[in-house]
C-alpha cells in the first residue's frame, strides 16, 4: 500500500510539473501567494499559538491521568457533562482551527470518547468570546447571536452524530483504553496539583494568542496591553511547578510526547496552508488561483447553492482567529447574503484545508471526512434557514 501511494505521488508530481503553466501570471502569483500565506502563518501563529498548544497536548498525553479522561470524557462518563464541557470549551480557548488540533489529539489519544472530543474540536475555535463580541459589533447582533447559538448546538449535535455513526469502532477503542488504564500506576501528584498545572498551561496559551481588538478602550484591549506580562508571570509559575512537582525523566517524557504531536501535525499543516494560499489566497488578497470575485458573485441571495458554496469556501480557507469578521464585512459589502455569511461563520473558523488533513491523520479518513461533511451540511442548512428569516 505504501509503495503504491509513493508511486501515485510521483505520478502526480510528474503530471503537475509537466502540465501546470507556471509562466501564466495567475499561476505564478498563486504559487507565490501560497508561500506568503505560509510565512504569515508561521510569523503570527506558530510561536505563540501552536507551540504552546503542542506542549499542552504533550502534557495531556503524558501527565493527565487516563483514568480521569475516561471518567469525565470516556464511555463511562456522564454523557451530558462530557458533551457540555466539550461544547463550551471555546469560551476559554481563543484558538483557531489549527491550534486546537494538538489539544484534540491529546485528549482523544488519552481515551476520550469520540463524541465529546469532537464537540471540543468544533467549539474550540467557534465559541471564542472575543470573536462573538466582534461579530455582533461589526456585523450586527443578529449574526452575533446566531453564531454563538449555532456553534453550541453544532458542537453538541455533531458530537452526538459522530459518536452514533462510529459507535461500534468507539466501543472497541474505549474498551481497550479502560483495560490499559487499569494497569497504570497511581498518579504522583494530587488532583489539585494536576489541575493547577494544566490551568497555567492553558492561560499561557490564552494570553499568548490574545489578539488586538478593534477600538481604543475596553476590557479586551486592556488585557491585550498587559498580555506579555501575564504570560511571563505564568511562565515563572510554570517553571516553579516543574521544579517542585516533576522529576527529570517526567520532563523528558513530556518533551517526547510534545515532539510526537509536532511530527504528526506540523508537516501537514504547512502543506495545507500552502495549498489554501494557492487556491484561495490570503484573506484580503485576490492572488489565489480561484478569483475572489467568482466566489462573491455566487454567494449573493439565499439559495442552497450560495450557502453550500459559502460553507465549502469556509471549510477550505484558513482563517486566523478574528480575521473572519473583517473578511465577511467586505464580502457582505460586495453583495453576500446574510444566510451565506452565517454559513461561512459556522464552517470557516472551525475547519480549513490544513486542519482537515491533520484530523484525518488523527482519527482516520472515514471519521475525518464525515466530520468535515457534517460541518458543511449543517452550516449550509443553518445559513439557508437564517437567510429565510433575516
């Protein structure tokens, strides 16, 4: 199978090199745009968003008790509590569709049920409080309310559907996780120490990724102005925790676990960002191979086709946290309907071509594509229904 895949890849590369008209201005600009988008992603998101998330994923994978994960997110957990926690987690984590992936991989690998883990995966980038507030202020309170209500409902419904569709496979996976957890040694730290450690890691991620809001005053801007002081203070606290509570072998194992997620996620993310830049260009630039006016021309009105295209565009295009709002403002000004606007808001921040590639790597092609399909279908229908009333 691997040799066949290598052969197919070589054939695809040969055909691309032979037939793609690299000399055409649109093609050459699109290729350059892909690298510009990759550079922008690396400069703005890797160090302060993705790297902390990778360390948290490694910590979840190594330090978080598998018994605790199974207790609160596994097959024996209280389902209402597991789904509720997963579906509102985005209110705390101001992350994009790519930054949430290591966190999702960490809890899923540790034994969390597919349904609660998927609810967390969707809600992480979708229910960012700052993004909701910005949506309401810039695009109107109707879209702001519709976005937050739709995101919470989506997280719950998609999580339940994924758990139901793959219930047989999940039953076997969770059973093996329970057997493994029963053989694990007791935890070296108290639950309060473990909780404090993870809270510090999460708040480091939150403050490091805190974006500058629009406007000149308010709570969000005040936090942005002191975010590096807060992050530095939390790093000092983290260093003290590691010094007092962990031995050298545990720290090395933590680094190994983080490196495992780095190898698994980073290459696919970079390839996906390049591809997204080539196809659609950076937000605000019309240098992708697909002209932006083509997209704007077919998302006017409130037809199912317009909503579907908006959902698909959102599912493939990469949106950094908060960037979807000014982009949609421009599209609405160009004639985009409010239904397709909501469809893009519900699909865009939670999916992207890079994230889809990584999700498939973590949970398999069948589950990954099913998840992406559910997001697109539900976003399309929600946008269509919203557009009928507004």
